[in-house]
C-alpha cells in the first residue's frame, strides 16, 4: 500500500518529513518499506502553501530482494528494493500521529493522509507540480482509497500527488533531526568539497549554510545529492549537535519538473515557465533592490531578479535591448512577472556607443545634435548630417552567452542546479 501525507507543518513549526519518520517508526514493526520514503515537492508558487510545499509518499508491503539501510529512528531502518503489496487500514495509527505532530491549530495547516492500494495516475502529479489542482480533482483519484482530510481538506491534494509521482529523474536528501541546533560551518565546507555528488550544501559567495532549515523546524540539517550512499558519507563529515534520528528520502528536488515551455501569451500566474524572448525593456533597479526587465516574443512580459538573489542581479543588469534569452522561473500574479531561477543568454546584441559627433565637411568642427534621432547640424555653417554619420564603437558587454543561476541561498527546491545539468 501507498501512504501519502501532506500539510502537517506550519510557519510556527513542525515538518511533514518528521511526521513521516513517526509513521515509519510505527509501521515498520508490521510492514517493510519498499524503496525509499519519498519527499515530493509540488508547485512552489501556490500562495497559500509554505515555500517548501513538500508532501510525503511511503510504500509499505512485504519486502524482498536487496535490503539497504536508509535511516535510524530509535533503531536501524531498512528498505527493500522490491516488495509485494500489502493493504491494511492503518488510519487509526496515522490519525494518532497527526493529532500528536501536526499543527492543527494553525489556520493555514490543513493536513490529510491517503492510503492507496495502487498509485493514482502520474498525470495528477504533473498537474500538481505545474499548476493548480482542486480538492475535487484529488478526490477523483482516491477511489478505493482510505483517506482522511482535516479542516478545509486541502492536504489531500499533496497526499495524492506525492504518491502519483514517478521518479523518472530523482535526487536524494538525507534529513537529520535534533532538539539542539548547531552545525559546524567548516565541516559543511569540507563535506561539500569531498562529496562531489552532493549539491546546494553551502553558498560560498554569501557564506550561507544551505543545509540548515530557516527556523522552527525539527530538522537539524538536510544534505542533497545524486547518490544515497554518498549522503551517508557526507553525514559522517558534518560536525553537529547530537542527531536524534535521520532518514534518506528519494525526491523530485532539483529536477526542474515544475517548469514548462511557454509562449508569453500563454503564461499564467502561479505556474513555472521556460520562456524565450528578446530583451525589450532594459534592466532597471526598483525599490528594495529588485532588478526588472522585460522580454518580447510577439507579446511582452516582465522578468525579475529579486533582492534575495544577491549578485545574480549583477548579471541581469548587464542585459541590453535585443539580447536573446531563455528565462526559467515562477510566475507571480500581480504584476504578472517571471521570478527568475536561472537564465540562458543565447545571443548578445551588438551594442554601439557614440564616441564622437560627425565633423563638418566645410569647417572641420564637430557638429551638434538636433535632438535624439534628429541628426546633426554644424552651428557655424548650418550643414546637416544624419544620425549614422557619428562615430560609434561596439560596447564591451562584460557577459558571455551561457547559463546563469541564482546563488544557492536563493535556490528553490525544485530548481535544477547547473551542476546537475552537466554543463560545465
Ligand atoms: Zn561647419
């Protein structure tokens, strides 16, 4: 059976992954875990969800084949490569855990769990990671399932979507939990340098430990990587306060599965898009330090590198009218803006700068401009010359075509780092 859980945490605390460890602890006495527990990130632009928007899927049954250690929750936790499905109504156990661990009093926390015999359709996941789905649509997928949705019932969406994910592309995250929160910065840097398949651990530019959560979380740290075994090695390198439990999740993080290629006229709020266009309005800085420009493909849309993207903004500021770019990012509703996660500069426009006004053929003096686009005129002789008669030089742009991404500190869970795109 598949168990899906969503929306148990709140800004005040908790973490749905912690609830997952409680479920694993409880149910591993009766069942085997088949495959890794899954942490599935869904549409990051949904305004009523926390930034993380992550849900959990667990596959329980009777395991066989290769057995591997995936965590420690009071005892060693194993998962099996393969398994025979077993179905049982474990809703009583799940309810108990949710009542104890979910932040039900928070208005924005609307938990749910689903117990399914088989996986719902993959297309449901695709819709939930890329756009907005309704509670009714989620319920359509839960025929023959046992579920419980608390409060406004929204948690059912993530619960079903997490189960319906198929790991065509995947990464792993090893999450540790502790009461006391302390991590040695130097050891994180050491781990980052030694464990080549791990990523987004440390932001060297902003001196930021990216493996630690923001606040009010039972999580001590989470290390991301391509290889589950190397994550265990990485945990061994990081020096921290006493770890109470740890577990490795298989995830859709860093896969870009939230993105879809679109024409500007088809871009909708709360989606995440890949849009190709020509720079129309040149970058300008607005209040708060955000950098805004627009691109055009027959229609026009604004793009933004917000202040938290730090030095990434310096790249964006160098864009000029006529540059051909592909923008990757989430769409904000008002004003309709693409919040850039990464950008590919395909072609830089030739930008000319005027070095000198034309010289009068009669008196040899410099002519004067008659206003923007109106040509030149000699103040002495009255002879006129066109705009093109001035002397121009090509401007050194200071950027090169290629991919640029926001720093680790501003990275979204689903955004695929360039390191994973095998570009370098
Ligand atoms: Zn003259």
